[in-house]
C-alpha cells in the first residue's frame, strides 16, 4: 500500500506489547478507528486506554519488532472514488491490484453513516435475470438484499456471475472475501469475455491474503456502491462472496480481542455487524439504488448455524440451490427459496397473472413431492400422482434449472403449456379470467 | 454548574470518562467532539471513572475530549404532536433531519413548537389536583389529548389559574399550580419523563378482565388477548411475524398504536411509512397513520439507541394511557434489544450468563413487560397498554435465553410454526402450541360468557380438542397409510382441517376476511363446532376428503362475504345443503353414547387413549346441554340474545 509520509503525521517507534494480531504502544492524539501503518503494514486503532493505543494489524504481526515504525495517518480507512474505478480490481485497502495506477478522485471514509429510514423509497423496480427460478418464483427488486444459501460444492459463484451479467445494472461491484485465486480469475475472465468490464469494479481478498483483511472488503465495495448510486444515480448491484468467510474473520478478531463468544463461537455483535453491511441496500429517492446479492455458504445445509440464521433475519429472503437428480441439473429450490420483496413487483411490473401462475406451479410441484414420498414409502400412486411427477420433471427442467435464460412472458407461456399438458383447469385452479385469456390447449 | 469530564479510554462504543464532579447512573452526557455533540448514557461508575455508552459512532474520538453531563436521565418530551410522527430510538423527529444520510450528532426536537392547538380547560380554579390529573384537552388528529399535571410533580397541588378556551402553542403556560408550601408552578402542554422509569400516575392496576379484540381469529377465538395484557410471538425468520404485527396494528381495537421497530429491516419500516398513510383505519374511517406512532431503530442504526427505543415507545404508550386511551404497543423485535444489552455487557467485561447475555436479562425483560397493563386513573376513567412483542429465536430454537425469559414475563404465547408457514397456512400460528393464560382467569371467562356467548368458552375448548384429535389421527394416517386406518380416522382428520381452514386461517389481504368481529367469530365458531359434532357416513376414505373440501370451500366463501349479507346467507344455505348429504341424524342421547363407546373401543391400545377418554366424557355432558338449546336455536339463530341463552343454560343445568 502506498503511503507518503507527511509532515503532520506522528511517528512512534516503541511497541511494548505484541500479540498475534495486535500491537500496543504509548501515543497521544490518536482517534478511534484511525488507520496507522505499522512496519509498513496497515493497522487500525481498536482500543485506547489513557495513552495506550492498541492497533489491529490486518496482515498479522509476524516479524514485527518492538522498535518497528508506527505512523498514524489521522483518518479512518478511506477509498478514493471516481469514474476510473470502473473496469478494475482492487485489494482490501482500495489500492489497485497488479500494479496499475492509483485512482484520481475524491477520498471518502468507508463505513459511512446509515440512510435515514424516512428518506428511503420503497423498492419497486423488477430486476430480470432470465433465470426462471428467480424471476418467476422469487423475483428480485432493486434495493433488495438477498443471499444464496449454498453448500460449498455448489456453483454459487457461477450463478451469481450470471445474475450479475444479465441484470440490467449500471454497475456491478464484486466484493470477494476469501476467494480462491481460481474463482477470482473466473470472475475476471467471465466479465472480460462478456465485454462487461466497463461496468465492473472488484475488491478482492483471496485466500492468499491474510483473513483479517477481509473485514475491509465489503465496506470498500459498499462505499464505492454508495458513490455511484448516490452521486451518479446509478443502479448498482453488489455481489458479496462469501459472507461466511467474512463472519469467520470477525470471530478471529473477537477471539484475539478476548471477547466472550456467543452461539457457534461467533461474536455477540454478529447480527449488528452483518446488518450494518446488508442494510446498505437501498432505493434512493433520486433513482439510484444498491441491490445486494450475497453468498452464505452452509456447512451440511445447516441453516440454524449462527451465520445463516442471523443473515436470514436481516436479508429479504434467501435463494437455495439444489441438484435435482431427476433431471441432472442444478435448480433454484422453489420451496426453501423466498424473496420477501417480490410482492412489490409481481403482477404489477410483470404480467397480471404472474402471482397466480407462480403459486399454482409451486403447489403442483409440492403435490409431486408428496407423491414421491408416497412412492418411497411403498404406497400406490394414483393417476393424479403420476401426472404431477411428470409435470415436476418438466417444470424442473424447463423453468427451475439455472441454465434457463428467457423473459418473464415466456416463462409464463411455458408454465401454461405445462399446465395444459398435464392438468385440467380445475386442477390448476387459476382464476377463470386468466384461463380464458392465456390458457392454450396443446 | 454542570459536571464535566475528560475521555480516558475508548473501546468501540464504550467510552470511559474521568470526572471530579457528581455523576448519576444512567445520566445522559454529551461528548464534545468538535462541532458534533454525541449523546451518551452512563452505564457504570467506578471511582472517578464513568463508563458511558455512546448512542453514535465513536470514530475519530480522542482521549482528552471534553464530556458534559446533563444532570438527567434519558428523557422523552411528551405533549400534543406525538401521533403520526416517525421518531428514532431517542425520539428525534426523523422527518426533520436534513439529507439522505443520518448525520452524527444531529438531534431534532420531537414536537412542533409553532403549531397552535385548540385548548379546552377540564379543571377550574381552586381544584385540588395531583400528578396525572387532567387540566385540559386539545384535539390531536382526532384523539382528545389531555393536558395533565406533569408526572414529575410530587404531592398535592391547587389550581391557581387556568387559561380559557382558545388556541395555544405547546410551550405556552396553560395553568399555574400551587403546592402545599404555596410555591407556584407553571404548567405548559409539554412535560419530560425519564424513559426507564414507569409512569405510575394512576390509582389502581387490576388484573386484566376484558378481552382485547384484534379481529384475528387465531388470537380472539383460540387464544384471546386481554385489554392491558401482554403477549409475545416467537418465530423463525420467514414465518410471518412482521405481517402479523402489521395486521394487528391495522385491525386491533385500540385507540392508538405505538410501533417500536427495534433493530429490524429498514425496508420493513419503509413499508409502514409508505403504506400506513394510505391505509384506511377500519375503526375510525380515517388513515391508519393518524393513530400510529413509529419509533424506528433499524438494524444499521447505532446499537445503544436500540435499547433506548423500546423504552421510548413504552413511555409514550404510558403517556397516552394516562389520558384514558387504549394503547396497543408492538415491539419488533425484543431479541435485538436483548442483543444490544449483550454487546454492552460484553464490552464492560461482565461475567456472562447463558449464551453471553447479561445475567439480569430475565429481570430486565419482566420489568419491561410489567409496565403494560390496564389501569384505573385517579378520576375513575380507565386506560390500558396491551403489549405484544416479537422474539427472533436464534436458529428457531425456543430454548434460548430471550425466549425463555419472555415466556416467564408474558401471559400469552403465540407460536409461529415454520411448517404452517411453509404450507401457506396463514397466519402461521400453531394454536395448539400457543396459549393464553387469560383463558384461565375467572374474570375473563365470565366476561366472555356474558359479552359474547354463554357457550363461547365451551365451543373454544371443543374446537381445540378437535384440532388435537385431528393432529393425532393424522400422524396415524401417515404411518399406516390412507387405507390402513378406519374411515373414522379420516373423518376426524378432516374435521380438524375444517376448523383449521375456516377458523384458524385468515386472509390478511382480503378486505372482508382480514378482520372479523367477535359477533361474527362467535357465529362462525358455533357453526363449525356444530358441524364437527355431527356424525357422517362414507363408504370410502377418498370420499371423505372430497366431501370436506367442498364443505370447507363453502365455509370459506362465507368468510369472504360481508357478515349477514345476502351472499353470506347464500353460502350458509349451501353449507347446510351439503351437510345434509352425509350427515347421520342423531335420535337420542343413548345412541350417541353408544357411538362414543364404540369409537373409544376402536381406538383402544393407542397411547392417546387417556386423553380421548377424558374428552369424550366432557363432550357427552356438553352434547346433552347442546341438544336442549339446539333445536330451538336452529329455528331462529339471529334473534338469540344472551339473556334467553343464559336462561336456557340454567334450565339445562337444573335438569
């Protein structure tokens, strides 16, 4: 990280206490949260007691000697923002990766105050992704925050990249926390190949970087998002992957600060820490918006673990990926997935029959699931059960699978085709008006 | 002279201040950080060191910065103009704040000092008054807002002078009172009160004895809330807590609603901001927002202010209760408040209790719940605060400390079930898991029997028993398969489904079904219970489901129609007709008893036998009683009034 030493900066060279992650020294005139450079490594003030200042060194304290140079910068961590952020990738400190040139622009503090709730607008703009499992069943809305709950072996990064590229966002900001280098290169290539680099900004902490650095990444990304959404009135989509690794970094820090852990050895402030980030999702009055799509990896599908559990209370729904072995494809699970804000757009911004078609299809899919259980338990299937099973297979393949890429109208048409093929009007139970208007017998 | 001090330590939002002067526990102080004055509260004092929690971000604070103590605790300003405002947890008027982002250290006055209110005196010169007594009245929106003797006034006072009818601003003196020593005190329309102290300007606080009508059947019919009662709704995420709270605030029989949005999603608060000003209040015919006050501390706002927000809301509710109003207080969610307590306790390095929560968490929670209640004011008028809080149990586990502590404090428990939410059975309250302790209060039972229907409690218990039996047989059906159980099991299952679909489930988005009056609930309950008490004949289990689906659908159409309208009656007739198709007419009590015996035998060797035995006994008694009144009632249901009802009951008891 580049840092020119200026005249007013205070330099100290006497550390009297070093732990794995922190150093302490005697210093005065230091502000809380202030950024400092310890032996060339960025560090942040986490505790001040009289003239004793404790700094958290993001990269760890290996090799730091008691006479190491400590320079206080006089400010909290900042990010330089400007139009030339686009198309580039940065590290956790907001410095360009791979040696490209510094950003020219104004410097803003990261982790700015929250939006006054009475100034927020109610989210109301539909985000089309082309994936029917999302658009049809769990429609996303600008200003929403929603995570994928996925097991580590599922292709969540691929799905997220797809969502990002198809969503008609003005800017896509990728916050990579603990990304493997392979995944970082995947994102870079896919954005490059799609010719979308001019809409992309990346803040990346890979597994090669120290884990505590991750804590800065989402704040950097969201500060950049706020800049574009607030000052340029742009629709910004922020991708946070993977929030579980972010939370792990939180627990490392709290552990090193001797804090008493709460559930699942997470810090007691986990809810507030996560909410602070997710709540940056907002619809601004002047048209700009920040939408957050995140990934929370689960261990063994356990959503009662503190990380997914707290996340679920904060976000507006969640999306589950599941491998459907009947069709051999990854689908968006219609039962466990939920978008809490979909009511704001479906049937209003999309075709009027959207909510009914969505519910009918999911209900029939649920009937199929019941039929399957019957089958597994050795009971006989009725003729209706057989039909629901056929329907479920086609529904899964043609609509739920993540490789689908069509417009909402077409999704609705396909749904009607499937209904007509497998069921009678009465069994589907749509409002008569819609049946007359849209139902076509095959 | 105000006490001042200097910062000596900073750990996140806990700041340590060294001071020579007098400092009180919970005193408010301001950190003078440049132009920004950051509000904080003393939470611990050790020698010369005061530990303060800062209600704002502490970024950039330095050791040596001056801190000024105010000499008072966290107070709210009470007076006309609170209604339909949007406050933050410290009662700042959010609408008055400039800019899109909240600025640190920006505080706005909660009321409007320029607005003139039409004042009408309610007391006269020479009257003897004390704290909480009504001096006058202004109209706030449509609520008569009483101007009271400030709650802080101790002892007895005499009204020396009071202003005449006319328009006054809230800071104008409207009365002068003299105390026992002859000292004069000026009274304006506003007063201040520390939020952590309960306002006790009332005469008596009896046990709740009245029912609080919410219009929601799972509450009113199955587990009713009492006026001035307390309840809580725990539930995993996605189970519909927030929708339920919104419905409560829309339909409950309250004069006004105070909502503490405590550490929840900002977009949910925005939903209230956007929708409530548009929604019609079904009770007053005006807009819902006119009787609603929102205290918003969303999850990204500073943690320490979150704790304050629930107290601010409670104090505002207490203020309106003292005017003789029925207040509904909703807090979503109290778990976030408890988490805020945990964060501070952790920073102060206190020894933690279970899950890292402070040891005194149960005490703090019960103390807070105890501030709700029904009261008789000094002038014999009544007022009440009905409090319903939500709890967000970690991992949906109800054995965690916040849920358990709340369970000890609240009298009603409304269990939201993920399973019901998943199968879209809304409201997703599991009525069997839930309870209302008020149903055990003799004064409540008496109230219900007198004011609603003499058979009400009986019917409620019958409906609950039907649900329980339905649940038990459904488990058996699932294990043994559809054709592995007697048809009787299917009938029992579908009777429970009937209660579930017609009584429990309610469409919050349907104009008619969203709110159901007690009269209507009583009528429908009786109908459904009567239907459940009948015997039905089927040849095949598949017929049972199809038949009951039809009955349920017709009943549901009744729910969707205006009560007592032609449409309603049309569907009612349809129900009657359908029921006749399969109903087995009972001839005498004897036969019925035999049938009971038989079904008991059938079920023998099942573990639930004991319960059933008990139920059927009481059923028999009930049935006998019912018979008496039924024949008469069916002839003319609408004309029944509670008097003749009671007489009938007496008769049957005499027999």
